[in-house]
């Protein structure tokens, strides 16, 4: 992976937070809170997905090495 996932997710959360602060007087605070909660949950799910992908890729590499050695 060329770009680190944590930098992208951090930038997305920061952008969403700054946009929520900017929209404070224009949008109901309940909508802003729900939006921030959804963004945080989405980032945690994406983090888990990337971690699981890396583990599966590592397991596949291990099985390929075992196959190669036998």
C-alpha cells in the first residue's frame, strides 16, 4: 500500500469534524452529532477491515510458502 490508511482516515475524521464546527449554526446539533458518530464508526469498521485483509494476505503467503517448500 502506497499511502498509509491511518493518515487517510485521520484526514477524513479531521475534515468531517471541521465541517461540523463550520456548520454549527446552520444545521441542528443533533444532525451534527449523529454525523460524527457515523464517521467514527465507519472509520473503526474500515480499520478492522484493513487489519483482516492484511491477516488474510499473510496467511495466504504462508500457505504459498508451505506449498513451495513441499
